[in-house]
C-alpha cells in the first residue's frame, strides 16, 4: 500500500506531533479500527516493524507492531513490568537514516486493548520487547535521538539539519538534555 492508498504520511523529526504525549483512547470505535488497519498497511509499505499513531500525525495512544510472529494492533498500551537490560541499535521511520544504540528492558509485559476493545496482555523479550518499548516511547513524545550521547547529538543535529533542508523543513526541535531512562 502506498501513502495515497492509506492516506497516511510518516511524520519526521521536526514535526511537533512527535513530541506531544498522545491522548488515551476513551472508546475504541470504527475510526480507531480503520486507523489501526491503515497504520499496519503503512508500516508494511514503509518496511517497518512498528508504528505509533503520532508518527502518522494522530496524537492518540495507538500502535501497531509486527516483528515476524503476528500483527499486534494495540490501544492504550502500557508497560506494566520490566526485567533485565539489553542494548540494541535502533532505527526509526520518523528519524530516517539514523540509528542509535538504546538501552532498554530485556523482558516486558504490555497491557492494552486490542482493536475490538478486548484486554490483552503481551509478554515480550529480546527484540520484540525492544520494539514495543520503542513504539510506546512515541506515545510519550520520545524519539531514539533522545537516547543519544551529547557527542552523538551534535553529529546528529548536523545530519538532521542537512536532511531537513533537503526536504524544505528547516525547523528542528531543540535537543532534550535529560537522560533517557526506561
């Protein structure tokens, strides 16, 4: 599916929607089910493995994830348990061409609603745990660049400025300086 077919466009760093805390969904409606389906199509079309609603300009608590075992369409996902530590190189559809080594929990439990408003509990570890944490970060206005070291941020800022200038979007958010904590 192309962007024309889904009607969704991946937002990139510099778009203010990526820095807003997403609103909780009060009631799962046909609109949310359709949006989750379009997000999944857009994620696959973009060769992604996860996508959060803010990445397509919608500030609501919705994510889709598919690390190869099945497609999850989640509403109001929350991490309720974290165990262990791992560090992986991560990329992001909203920060094209950049990868950052991110420290995250090795095992997590995610509680959410599915697209039919039924409660689901997902235990994930290793790579899938990383992906769920990454997408839930988006719902809190956090990007992978927030995990970068100060030196990496300076290099990234130049790279992102060049990339934004090519796209005609020269405004970039100021870097956050607080440490990335899980």
